[in-house]
């Protein structure tokens, strides 16, 4: 993935601002496996206590969800796990839980989380989703009525659902490239204790569990020169400053977020989606997040971080919802997350998620402040998305025998076809010139009309060199009518400068003294100057 101007700016900033070393009192927690990570394997038999379990882990044997809830209620001060480690895949599957996305076309996407993985999802501002947990009970059936399902398989190292979702696991190339440190050495118990002390429940998003937000985008009452209310920079930082484990939590997030952002960038491009960020928006919001966390030698482009901690054995679960406050703009409509499934010293299974996103309120504030290049990239992406929507709309009204099950894409026109139902039409070029032609699917968008003009150029490709072909392409990008363009090319003689020869023939055929000078060159009120055409 090529570097962007933002990457260069971050590199310069990091050169000017060295990353501080970890405080000596927490440094050892990130460099060797502590006692808090030495959780023994769970046993499937709740009546047997493994004699090899150290005494500090023998407080109780594994029990069912109901008994766990009862014990937690009886001992409210005993919520924090004293030791935690990353679960195995078998231990993760001991509780039935999955992420469910209710996508378009009546399709559900199911992801059964691995002990450690990264995922990126697009459009969660208008896609309902939930983190289902049935404890020891089995989850409901995948198929209900006419609802289609797409399951991310356990054995997949990297898997995706088109335009919506991609997941990467530790054995994939991108994961290995971006996560170079041993994640099992992270101080999970200390970090989860920090989240339990400072987190709160969110009745709209989950039943049970703990949630913390370190985010940008709150409303402040300061106004800028345009009299706009400016979204606030950094909210929710107080626990990281006031809690004794605040520095450890910063270091933990730094170790996760830096490779997570790099993996997200690569996965985004793997999906064929844009990774284009507004430099000013980045420097005033996302960079402030990096500076606050301070223990990363790269950069974090997330504007918001949500830490979600659920005790799956106890029955904590996510509710069906949409992320309405997420930005819907191209390149900012992503949610990306790091997922850990952890086992504590009482054999409870926990889900720890570090979820990152972008806020709509910040996008609204910067919608008119994007750089020229960023604005063009966003416009092109929107244009190409419109091309595909046009194919879908046209296909719904086409009943010909050549109808395809796979619609064309802007980057793959292999499924363009001549349909039996495509109408024959007469186009009057002048009173003397009429064309009888088939109206094709390529007419859904003006940018796709180029096929007519390019066909005419291709017929003469053997007669012109590269410089002359560029002149013809430039003329093509001006056209309002390719019927006129086709007629001119059929009458042109091969000369050193096709541009001037085109004008000579067009002037003979289409000149009208009552119209603007030069209109015979492009056939309309104004030339198109189509950049995509050129």
C-alpha cells in the first residue's frame, strides 16, 4: 500500500516528537508473561477440580451461567478477574456467541469470533447488527423463511462479504505483517480490571457488560469564523488520567491500535474500498487521540475508540442496533475492531473488543473543508457507486433472454450484454445523416457513453501514432454527441495533427453561424471536459 501525505506528515511528527518509554512500574507487564496470564486450561466437567490448578485458581470450578450470575450477585465485590489469558478456539466455542449483521437483500452475515482477530465493516450506520450470546444454549437456526445467510467459516484465515465485511486472523498474511509482537503477553487482567472499575453499561447496545468511550465529536459552545459549532476534541479521557492504571491502559491501547490501523488500511484496499482521509480533519482529531495515548511510534487514524467487555459465561449479550452517529461518507463509513476472547481464573469466558469508528458530526463540520484531491477522490467513488446502482435499476426493468445473474461492476464490464429486448432507435445527426442503432445498457450513465467514441477511434488506430491518438482522445472527452463524432472520424484524412483535421471536417458538417463559435467541435452548448472520459 503506497504511503499517503498523511503518512509522511505522521513520520515527520514522530521524528519531532519521540515516543516516551513505558514507565518502569508497568514495563515488565508488556515484556514477559506475568502470573496474571497463567490461567490453567478449562475443564468441561463442572464437578471436577483439576489437581494441577494452582491454589489461587481453586476458588470455584467451572459452573453454568445461572450459578455464575447468582454468585456474582452474592459477591458484588468479586467482579474483577484476578488473572486472564487468551482462550483457545475450543474454549471460545464452549459458549455460543456470534456477531450478526442484517445486510441488504434479506441476507444475514454471521461471524463466530476466533480468540483473536481483526474485522472491518462498512455502513453500520444503516445496517442492524448485534452480538448474540446464548451462553451454553445453542443459537437459533441460520435459515428462517427466505432469509439467506453467509457464514464466515472457522478455518478461513481471511474472509469477506462483498462491500460489507472482511475479517483477518493471526494466520493471514496481513495479520502477521501488521501484528509483529506477541499479543498473548498483553496484560489482559490489569486492563480488564481498569475497564470494570471505570466502565458503565449501555442499555441501548448491550445487556450486561462494561463499556468505555474515548472519543472525539462532542458538542462544545465555541464557534469558528463561519459561526459553526465546533465538535469537541477528546471526551472520556478522565479515567486514563485519574485511575492508578491509566498509564497501563494507554500503553495497552497503543500496542493494539497502531497495528490495528495499519491492518485496517490494508484490508480496506483489499476490499477495493477507498482509504482517503482529510488531512485537516485527521490532524485536528485523530492525531489528538494518538498524542493522548502517546505510547505508539506510528499513528492512529481512529477518531473514536469504544472498549466493550462482556462476560459471555455470565450471559452478557449485545442488543440489535445501528450506529446512527457514525459518518456515512466514503472512506469514513468504516468500523474496525480488534477482538479478544479471554479466559479468567474462574474459567469464565470474556469478550474484549477495541472498536474504532468515525463520527458523523465531525464529517458534517469538515464536509466543506476537504482538500481538492480528497474531494475529487470522494466524488469519483460516489460516481462509480452510481454506475453500479444504475445497472441494478436498469436490470430490474429488463426482461430479455440474455439477462445475467451477475450484474456488471464499474471495474468489471465482462457482464455487459446485448439484450433481445434492447430497442432499435433512429438518431438524426443532421437532416441528411441518420443512424439506426441499438440502445444498450451502456447508456445508464454519461461516463459510459465513451464506448461509442472509443469504437470509432479504434477503427483508425492503425493509422495514427501515440501522440495523434492522444489528440483524438482529448476531442472525445469534449463530446456531447458521439453520433456526430463518429461521422467526423469516418470522413477525416490522416494528417500530422488530427485535432485540426477534426475541426475542418466538423466545420463542414455542423457549422451553424447562429450558434457559438466552436460548437461544431463538441455538439452542444458547452464542451464536456470529462476527466473519466479522457
